[in-house]
C-alpha cells in the first residue's frame, strides 16, 4: 500500500527493492508538492499539511530510513485498444 501511495505522490511507478516482507504500520509526515486548496469539494475536517514540512523524499529517508532512487525498470502495462457495448445473448 505504501508503494501505491508513493507512486501517486511522486507521479511515477515505484518498484520495491527493499526485500522487506510483512505488514508495517507507518506514519509519514511530509508536505505534498501541491497542497490541496480549501474548497467546497473537500471535507471540513481534512487535515492540512504544513506548508514548510519536508518533501516526500526527505521524509522517507529521515523518518523511515528508505530512499527513492530514479531508475529504469521493466513494468507491466495494460493497453486497451478498443471498447464496445456488449451484445445481447
């Protein structure tokens, strides 16, 4: 789950090369690159990230002892060529 969340946060595919197994309960505090704007489409109790907090890269290294490294890797990709309505049987 952490990899999926990180992938959205850094707008890249994140590949796990840690070798860690099992489930972990982690708290990672960082400031997103783009802070959400307060508005009607967000719940009023949405926690606000500090504007001067660490980046996700710094937080990963300082708080969890992990780091993101840019690399080239093979990943699975799903390509949908066409979509059509189903026919009646």
